C-alpha cells in the first residue's frame, strides 16, 4: 500500500516542471448546455459536485464551459515536458500545455456506482490502485513538511481522477505548485495511465463472438501470470479485444 | 450545497415561500439556492431581502470566500494554504461517480510498475 512520505517529494518554486506535480488550478470542461451525468444521484445541472465552485461560461450554439477550481495532478510525461523545453518552445508557447487530472478528496465525496449505490467500501480498491481510472494519493499528516511556508495542514486521502483529464497552461502549474510525486510512485502513475488508455477488462463473451469471421491483424501479449497469458487482439475492422489464454 | 440551500433544507422551506416573503421571483431564489447563479453575482438588495425573509444575517447566506489560483493579493503559500483548507476539506460530502467499475480487479492492478512495463520494449520495437 502506498504511504505518504514514500509517495511525495518537495518541489521548489524554481524546480523544473515534472510529471506528478500537484498544483492549484482552474480546470475547464467544454460541453453541450444541459448535459447531465447519468442517474438522479448527481447534480441536475450537470456539474460535478465534488469539484468545488463550478462556474459556467455560456458559449454560442448550445455549448458552455464549466470551470472548476481545485487541485490537480500533472500526468504529462516528464520526457514530453523536457522535449518542449529543449525545443525552446516552453514558457511562452501557447500550445505547450500540460495534461492534468483533477484530485478528488475523500472528505468532499461519497462514492456511488452508476445505479446510485453507495460504494464507500471501494476506497480500499482505490487505495490499492485497482481501478484503471484513478491514482491513489495517500494522506499527509502535515503538508508543510513537503511545501515550505504552507500552513501545517493535513492532506486528506484522495485520488487523481483520470476520467476528468484536461489541459492547462504550464505557467499556471508553475505559479501554484504544492508538491510532487516521488520517482518511485511516478512508475505507478505511468502504469495507471497505460492501463487507463489501453487496458480494459477481459472482453465479454458476446464481443468475442462478434469477431467470428474477422481476420486478426495484430496480437500484443500483455502479461503472463502463472498458466495464463493475456493478449490484445486487433482485427481487420479495427476492433480490439483482450482475451486470456490458459495453458491447461 | 450552498449555504442558502442548507438553510432552506433545514427549515423545510420552499423556494416559493421564501420568494413570497422576499418579494422576489421563485426562480431567483432557486437559482441562488442551487448555485446556478452565484450569490456574489446578484444585487446586494436581493441578498438582503432573502436574508431578511429568513431572519438571518447576510453573511449567513454568502458563500465563504475561497482562494483563486494566481491571486496576486495573496502570497503563493497563502493561496495554497487557503486552497487546502477550503477545497480539500469541504464540509458536506456529495455523490461522486466511483472509479471502481468492477468488484474484481484485473491482474495488472497488482503488478509493480517495472513488471507491468516489462514487455513494452517489444511493442515499441515493432512500431519502429
């Protein structure tokens, strides 16, 4: 299980930007006016209540921008950040944006499933980084240990929610960085990103059935464990599924 | 939930009941209570009338002042301290869609990062 001091590192104001930096940011979500999350449990206006202080900016043609002010985690890989800097396209380059994931703190939410059922018990799964869409951020007894000058406040148990990825200006991250992830835990972030963007659970039977008659054009071994090998198959119509092969 | 909505909820008051007492449109009260219209964005007189109708001080229905990123009136550490205090420890928990979509975790969830990426060079080599 991840433990606070092993997960975080202090970040100085003048330090280079890095994957895993945590900063206080304004995040924008564009959407159609009136879009709402599924179910009656959620805010009927389509805001994400766990994101504090949502503000709406109306756009023409039935569009709007929802703005949330909150802490977020930089997920852009440090190599990409460095590459932009090395290309001399960093500070004032308008398109050198960083991808960040909003941070959802435990005190602000009670987790619910798609049908509204309470899933508070699932914090244990989040803590073990079992979901593909989250990175657990353990609590910190005193943030000032990592961020010099900041008040001696605790940081609650929380997770970076990869479902809400947005891009922000590099300058905004530099201005309000709090701390960063330690190198060891960056590996876990990268694993979660790989899982989130590429991995889904084993295909359901009907999906496999639907591929009958198609030609397999690529097969990528994902991992082997014991007598099982998981393979991602891509077919000639662009479909892909993950299947599990057993030796016995 | 806004402070106004909390008061209405505690007293079991409808938007219409408050609007009637405050001589406002029920829609105005609803928009303020739901946060659709931030209470900072309406005339002071409107806020005073609602507070008066509820017999509470104006400050009781104003939302707490929370910091903004890049606020030059605060030092960086003061901004960050206020943000932790106000945003990470907010009062009433609200529903949030759980990222857990299956009760049974896949094997990869428990793989250490280095083991997880062990096969990656082969994939990259194929692309090259």
